[in-house]
C-alpha cells in the first residue's frame, strides 16, 4: 500500500514515535553551542536569555523541546493539500514572535525540507522546484535575534551542500521592538513581502501577558490574524504549568488550546540521547475558520 506524505514525514522525523533531530539540525545546534561560553545562569536567564552564557543554557535545555512541539503541532497542516497548494506559489512567509534563537522557524524549515524531499521521491514535486522562505523574527533580546539569524544561515549553508531544488532562504527581517507595540512595523513588512503563512507564538504568551497585559495580547493576536494569508495558521505553544492562563486565552480568542504530549530524544548535556515525554499546551488555528468577533483592532 502506498504510504501517505504524513506517514513518510513522521517516519523520518519521529521514528517509532520518538521525535529526533535530523543530522543537519543536530550539527547546527551543537556547532552553535560550542561557540558560546559555558557558565551557570539564573532560571530566568536560562528561559529568557539576554547573554551568551544564558543562550548556551537555553539551547542546551529548551531548544529541542520547543522545536519538537512546533513540529508535532504543525505536521498535519504542513502535509495537507491546503498547505501544499500554497507551496506551489514558491514562497512561504513565517512570522516568529518571541522567536528566541529562531526555534519555531527552524522546526518549520527542517520539516518543510523533509516534506519536499519526500514529495520528490513520490514524484509529486519537481526536483528543481524551489520554495523561498522569508522570515520575520521578533524578539526583545539582541542575543536571541543574533543567534537566530546565525543558526538559520548555518542551516541553509549546510543543506545547500547537497541540495539542488528544495528550500532556500529569502529575506530575514529582525524586529527588536516588543510585540504588540510593533504592530505597525509588522504591517509594513507585510505590505512589502506578502501575508504571513505561519505565525508562531512559542513560549512567549506568559511574558507578553506579564509585560503588556492580557487584553493587549488578545488584541495583538487578532491583529496578527489580519496579516496572515487565508489558508495560514497561527501556532500557540506554552508549558503545562500555565493551565489557567491558557484556558482564559483560549476562551478569549475562541480557539481550543489542548494539552498534548510527545516523546522525544533529549539533546541536553545532562541526559543526552535519553528519551523523555513532555506535556504542553498547543493551539493551531486556521484563520478562515475563526468566527470570533473581529472587534479588537487597533
Ligand atoms: C521562552 S523564550 C521562547 C523562545 C522560542 N520561541 C522557543 O519556543 O524556544 C521567550 C522569548 O520571548 C521573548 N520576548 C519576551 N517578551 C517579548 C515581547 N513583548 N515581544 C517579543 N519577544 C518577547 C524573550 O526575549 C524570549 O526570547
């Protein structure tokens, strides 16, 4: 029986139900960590890094976790006919709010690479047909934006070595102004490069509420919705300890955000190559299907 694209991509990224990094991404991650100084940092600095030492701990502790949760949340959509139709345009625009070192962007990029390679194998994509990915990376921390750009460049340099068609890096725009105060900048970029296909809010909901307040976050999410393509998606990820916040948000935006669990290899120096199961909250919502009142616009 012919395997579906979803099955083939799952078998490659999540063999036997355990998510793991493909070789290129693992090398990129390890190489980036070697460039950074090793030192203990506070809990807060490890989650929201603003120094090189903090970035190393973040990459060691959180990168792979958030990366796999992004892939697990988007695999159904990214292997759907709806998404593949969108790819035929040869362009994909990603908006990564609170991007850290481009974690969600990298997860989407590497999954897209796997999807296109599998489509070529299935004779459903021409080997030379390319997809240009444009990135809008937003973070208030300059070390995050710098590392994010660096890792993306390194990733594309490595895949180019053995790739003729497939994905390539288009524009990468970085914005250091805090979301949602940067909405006019995001609108301007939108006018220049086109609407966003995937907008991610991965592990940034809590600081957004702490700094700007709940109402501003909800308003910001509605505004982002208007900047996305009709067949696009918004992804929200947050850890399992934020149940109250997530329930409130889910109600306010009218979108189910579920508790999920996945099994993965760990790439942390403390427990390298062990498997571990993590629970988290994930919401992926189609923009066209959203029926909530569209009142909260700046
Ligand atoms: C826990 S990290 C998550 C990084 C990445 N998205 C991931 O999933 O691994 C949260 C990031 O959000 C950034 N951040 C916090 N408040 C922000 C704001 N108002 N606008 C943009 N980024 C923000 C922090 O600097 C930090 O890098």
